[in-house]
């Protein structure tokens, strides 16, 4: 049993610890027990208020009375799945309309004398490679095999696209 020197109700104090107040007759143990119950009740009420506030919030996942998450409605799931499949279909359509032969649409860029950029065909690129290989051979930096390989690529390109 708890004993104190000052009564929490009337304020009577004594040098000797007491379990029951000699002035007002308060039983200290019962008073402390009642205070604890009141504090516990206040905390419960406070938590219930917070729970009420949380229940007012509209979310796809709500809590039921047991504190477990409710499953989202079928409508929410249907909308999510529909959006997912719509995106997949749009990606499929975009891919199906992409050109299949990238060589036909391939373009390289060169800088013009005016400082701008012009588009040149793939065959012109192979022709320029052949010229570079020829220049390198004439100035001691290349081989005849490199010239022949560049010429072969250029001729194949002409046959394929012309």
C-alpha cells in the first residue's frame, strides 16, 4: 500500500507517512487507483477521436472495426487494370508503326560550309569512307584492303537503295 506525507485532496502534510489522511479521511490507495482509471479513460477518448478523424479520410484502403485493412472495391481494381492494359496497347501500336528497316530511314549528318547541318544518305557516307581510305592509302596511313572494303560497302548500298 502506498503511503505519502501530503494529502493530494486537502493538502494536509505530516512528518509521518500515512495511508489514510487523518484530516479528510481520503484513502490514498483508492485515490491513486481512481486517478489512473481516469487518465486511462482520457487516453482512450483521445484515441477514439483520432480514429474518428481517420475514418473520415477517403482512401481506397480503409480500416474496418477490427483495425484490419479493407480490400479495395472492384471498381478501383477495374480502373487500375484498364489503365494498365490501355498503356500496353498504346505501346504496342507505337512499336508496330515504327519502321522495320532502319537502314532505309537511316541518315547521317555533316556540317556544311555555311556552318549548318545537312542530311546525307547512307550511300554517301560509304562513299566518303571510301574517299578517306583512299586518302589514307595515298599518304601512307592505310591499306588497299581498307579501300576495297569501303568500295564494296558503297556498291552494296547503291544496289540496295537505288
